[in-house]
């Protein structure tokens, strides 16, 4: 059955098929400068990040629209970087449907403690944090903070899944890459030292005007503070995530990542689409009743995995990675509402629309199916080239 979706629902649909949704924050926070204005990092960032067994702290997430706070959530957290294991208890639980989130890496439990209800969601696929360690190493290198002989002149980076100050190393960018990184200063977050990095698109003239600033812990290289801002339909939006009261390398109790369920708890398991994961496009093609797109992607990109989704949504997806940059192609049995005023170009004669943000997206319909190409750290023109190579897949 073919259905129709508006622009509002596009990103949610694609997330169910294949893609991670980046929650895209405007007031850049500042603080007292500490330490050397031009520090040198001699640690292996990836190894330090991955060596964290777990950490505890207070997580604050603030969302703004045109500078006005629209939501603010504070939670006590225990997280294992590089995995989906987590425990998040919200302090302002009365403003939320769920008071507690617990995940052991394969199942996520959402607790409504007052009603003693739990919603259990099975998790599939690779951990959502699996690429962050590599991305952080690239960001620190691109900012010129490594002590290698001669600072790299260019490196491909992508922003982490959410400015006026110019001190430290100059921003570095490759003509074929779409983001530059600049070391701004050293600062403190919750009493911990941090490197402050600015990440901006090399060409930032679109309406989205995406910007991201990171405060990266100088010991463990975990982002203690992240601010992301972008514009959509003339509205400036932002997300800010801050970790304070941090204790790294803790050993969580045995029941930390187990749900709080007793004999009186009602457990609900929603009917969610099933997703199967494949190592190659050929394996996916052999199993799918939907024809699989065969995109032409830039040479540096390699296929991470392919997916087949069945149930409420039937679709196929391909996800690629290159130096931390991500590129995804999806096709599904929904058509997208693309109004005439949303049309930005045509693909195989079909109207197509571009959505700008931390992750750019190109969407179009063909032969009763919706198509999307999404890229993080990928230039718009490259995104369009990939879309044209897919066109109206048979």
C-alpha cells in the first residue's frame, strides 16, 4: 500500500528505515579562559574515549526557538560511551511521559513510574555511538591540537549527531570536504577542563546557517557541552546538551542497566517495524521484494551496512561512511508530499526538495515510492549527484 507523507514526517520515517536522527540549539555560552592558549594533545583520542568503562553525571538538554527556551530537561545519567547501555532518570519527571529510561544495549525500557507502566523497545543494528570516538579524533586533529610534526592542513570531519571568538589554530578545510574545525580556547564545564572547538560548514551561505560548538574534556575527550544551531523556514532553532557533576571510569552496579519491574508492573511491547541488517547491497537485494537503489557515491565512501524494513513501513536502505562523514540512501513504500513551493530541483523529471540542517536531505517520489538521500558532512552538490545516480530506481 502506498501512502503520502508531508515534509514534517519525512525525517521520522527515514529514521525508522535506516538513519539516525540528529536532534539539531542560540546563545553560545562563554566562560573563563584557562591554561595555554595553544595546547598540544599527545594522547590517542580514540583510545582514551573508548577506555571509559562508564560515567555518571547530570545531563541538561535545553532547546530554544529564536532565542527563547522552549524546553529544558535535567536528568541524572549513567552512560557507557560507544554502546547503547544507559540509565537516565529525569528530575522534572512531571513534564514528561516517561520518568526513567534504561537500556542494556539490546532493549530500551521507558518507565512511567507513577502508573507503574513500562514500554519495552527492542533495539537493532550497530550502537548509535559507534562512530563518535573516530569523529572526535578527527576533530581534535583538524583543530591542530595534535603534537604531530606539522599540523594537518586538511581532514574530513562531520559534526557530532548537535563562534565569534578567533584564538588558537586557524580553521582547516579540504576543498572536497564540507566542514571546517577551529580551536577557540580552553574553558571549564562543571569544574572540568575542556577544549572548545567550532565546527562550521565550509560553505555556510544557505538559509540553514548550521553551526556547532563543542567543549571536549581534556582528559577523556568526552563532549561535556555541545551547542548546535540552525535555521529552518526562517526560524532559528538550537539544542544545547551539558554534562556536569561528572565522574569518569566508574564501575556501575550490576542492576544499573536493568529495568525496574515488579509483579504489578504493566509491560507493553509496541508493534514496531522489523529491521534486518546486511553486509552488502547484493545480500539485501537477494532478500528484498523492493528493488534496491544502486547509487554512485564519492570514492572515499564505503558501505557500512544495508537494511530491509518490514511491517508498518516497507523499505530498503544503504548507509555509507568516509572519515566520519555519513551518507545514506533510502527507498520506501510511502510517497512524500512535495508542494510546488517546496520544489528545489527535478530528478528524472520528478519534483525534489532539499531540507537543510546538521544533516542535509534530498527527497523525491518515483513509481509510487519515496526516496531520500541524506548526508552529514557532505556538500549539497554531492548529495544531488548521488540523488541523480539513483533517479527513478526500477
